[in-house]
């Protein structure tokens, strides 16, 4: 509970950096899931399961996370 209070009371730049780091972590998960999908590529199985745009999600999350981190970087580094 104390961690949530510290995050809520942190500056906007720190919160933006945390959002960027979270987006990058999700992007890594999407990259790993895309690699797993490529290894088990069977057309019959893909038709049963459906389509999941792992590559598009990876790119979108990496760009959003990178933008958040780049925006917050000068303030976060200046406060260290």
C-alpha cells in the first residue's frame, strides 16, 4: 500500500517514466508471444484459434513507451 502512495505522490515525470517502462515490458511480452506463434505455425491450428496482431501490438507499445520515456528523461535524470 505504501508503494501505491509513493507512486500517486510522485511527480508527473516519474509517473510518465513508469508508464513508459510498463509499455516496454508489455512490448517484450508481445515480442515473445509473436516468436512462439512463429514456431508453432500450423494453418489448421491458426484457423481454430484466430488472429492476434502481436507484431502490431509490439510496435505500438514500443513507440508509446519510448515516447513516454524520452519525454520524462530530462526531468528524471535531473532529479537524481
